[in-house]
C-alpha cells in the first residue's frame, strides 16, 4: 500500500492542466493517457497521485458498476487494479519515440464485497526489470476496508 504521506504529495488537482515539469515523462504520459482514455472515463476513474513506483487511482460507485444490488462487479474492480498498476509501472520511465505497454499477467483476490462506495487502488512497483514491472495493488472502499488485492506484471516498451 502507498504510505499516506507519499500519497498526499504531488496530487493531481486538474488532469487537463498544463504538463507538470516536476513529473517524470512516464508519469506525465500516464496523467495524459488517463485523462483521455474512453474506458477509464467510462468507469469514472481519477488519478489521485503518481510518484516514483507508485500510483493511486479512485473509481466512484455508480449503479452501472453493480453486479447485483450495490455490490461492485469484479470486472470493474479488476479494471481498477490493472489501471493503477499500469500507472505505477510508467511512473519513473523515460519515454521514447513510440511508448507502448501491456499487462502480461494479472491476478486479483477479492477479500470482501465492495458495496456502493468509491474504491481507491494503491499500486506499488515491487520489482522493476528492463521491461517487466511486478506490481502489488490494494483496493480499499470508502471506509478504508481492503476489498481486493492484485498482483500485476506489466511490460513496458518504447522507453529509453
């Protein structure tokens, strides 16, 4: 999980704001990508913070995300896990001419039902190789209760 003091620094107030020169190129790429991705927008995800080897993304609850009653569908939670890991993987990368990447492995364990509340995913890169990043992701509900934990392997390409 991202330490609270780390998560509160460099928070993104306005994702459409002018590029922040203090962010590494990969972090800025993620900020722009997440602000303009149709799928991310459809799920309502917001980049709350991005730091070296860490990212925090939130997803508000909406009835369209429910699988039954007010329980958030596991696919929506998995998308949140995957997106947070991607942002963390790119967070310190120097971007090359044609950046690209892909999730190559994804495991999510659901620990408790996520009921009708905003969810927050904290992703941390645990190991970084030349192209592969191994990320842990914790997803908590609005009460801070852990509802899912993910392990994501992400492959970076087009980097310097």
